[in-house]
């Protein structure tokens, strides 16, 4: 049967767009080349504000609608530009609020599927819940989902991991010393996270480099962070967390003899294919207030994960990506200002109440933190602390000590790397999701 159908997808947070949407649309386009993929980005507490722009850059996506347009169409049925539903299609939830996927499915008359970590709501409105692992299936069962609607397909985040460079060429492009150990810094994908965490991570790096002369640092800038934000945070660090600022002293272009056209894209465990020179990527050279020189790179985060021996990061989907490539990490969750941490639902709304909102939200976050055993996804999956986590009232020195302890223990780093790969499992979720949708459409 003709595969000229609508694939309607919801997603709206940096992690969902980068690690769920990206591999899913590739697999769907390969399985159903004539399908038109439309992405809706519903309102989301955890969005960065740049999800629509980043998703629009995916070649498989035909069109994308922002939060306002999503509400306009899903709730009120208002016509959207360049969107004429084909009358045959499927809705796939890849993030946001499940309710918007339900509304879109009802508006269009399409069946709906949801990929979740075990969250199961509006069960009667979904034809199936696609799940990363058995623990998620058990969670969905406890939420009341019927067994015949639950399908374990694997972890989409593993399919998101792709490297574009050979290590030698990437190291040279970044201007690194190949004889020095690389520590990667990942200060977050959302502007408010980045503004708080970058200064803290830079100060930690200054302390580490003072004690360990054999290390060098590379700062990963998320595609959801603009250069203007980077410059602003460097020049005027947020004072809420102790940290350091800096300046951009040079911006690099890609050397012609290291061009990406000659570097295949290697999916972890997969085949190589040519990577277009137009793919996004920027390199900056920075100097911190403490005199530390380091490189910042936007794009190619998986290449950086492969190059580094250790990462410093905040909780999020990139902890799963790091685990997939076996990169040890220190996961940092400062609770110095808990009222600034975004929350879903009613607790998040409480934070906006004048005068008392901040106090109430602070209490809510601290209460929630006491119930959290792990924040790193590989630790959560294994239910053991494979990688160290720091949570609480933190200073840059706390991060520096944790990093120093690991860097001085190569045997421990190797053991962590091996265990991470064991826990995360194998790729293939995106292909299974594409096959599920194709079967639902009888394509």
C-alpha cells in the first residue's frame, strides 16, 4: 500500500529533541520514504525555547509547529500554514504532555502511540506504549496500562549516539594536545541551567588544572544554547553559584584538510556514511578569569564523548549517551537555590505565586530530593551507583575533588566504562518504533 501518510510527532525539551526525535525521524524516513513528518512542540516546563529551531534543521522533518501553533490547532482546530492532513496517518508521542498527543490524534482521527519511560496516562486514547526496558513496562502496568498495549522496543537514546570524526582529526580540529587527558564539561541545554552551571564548572576546571597539569578541558555547548548566551554568561556569571567567568579569545573554522566530507558518520555499532559539510558545528577558544585556556565546541557532542576520559555533567539524557559510549562521568546537582529548579505540574505552578511561591517551591524541591536515589540515567537503570553523583549545597571544590579522585584512578575509570556499556544494552529502538508505526498504517 502507498506509504504517503502523515507521521505526527510531539516533542519539546532538549533531551527529547536530541535523543528521541532525531533517531526516530531517521528510522521512520528510511522505513516510509514518502511519509510526511510533522513535529508539534507543545508547551513544556523543561523546554529551552529553541526546540522548534533545532528540530527544523532535521532533514527528515517536513514542517514544525511551535507551542502557540500546537495549542491553536490541537485545542481549537485552527488551520496551520503548509499543513493539509492527508486523512491517513499516526500520532507518535516523543515528549511534552501526553494530553497534546491525545488532542492531536482526536483532531486528526489518527491512532496514537507513545514512547515513554513507563508513564501511562490517557491509556484508552493510545493504541500502544513503546517502552525502553522491562522496568518501564512494570511501571506502566502499575499505572494501569493493559499488558497488550505495552511493547518494549529498547532505549532510543542509544540510537542517538553518532560519531562524525576520527579521534585524531577531531582532536586536531579542536586544537588539543594529544598527550594530555581530556575532561569534557556539559553544563546543560537550557539557558537557565547553563547560566548557573557554566561558571561553577569553569571554576572547578581552574582548580583541577592547578592540581593536575596533565589534563585539558573541552566545553560542550548544546545546540539549544546560542553564542550570545555563551558570551553573556562568560562576561557576567550568575552570582547564585560560586564560579568563574571568561572571554572568547578566538573562533575557529574547520580546516579544509580535516573537512567533515571526508569523515564518515559512524553510528555506534553501525555503518559509516558521508557527513554533509553543512552540518552545524562551531569551535571557540576561551580564557577564564583564572587564566585557564580551554576549547568550547557546539555540535559533535558524541565525538567529544568518545575523545574524553571523563565528563562533568548535570542530570539529563546525555548521561545515557555517555553511558552508551562508556564514558565515566561525575553528575552534579546543586541544590544551593532549589527554587530555581523547574518542576512539572502543580509544584511548578506554585513557584509562580507572588511572595510565597519561591519558599513553597524550595520546600517542594528539597522534599523531592530526599526521595531521589539516583539522578544519572545509567545509575537509575542499574539501581546502583556506577558513576558518582553530587547532590546538595555544592561548591566548585566539591566537583574538583570528585574529578581528581577518578582521574587519579585509571583502573576505576576502566571499570566504570565497562559497567556502563553493560547496563545500557544495544541499539535498535528507532527501527522498532518505525516498524510499529508502519504496521499500524499497513504500509
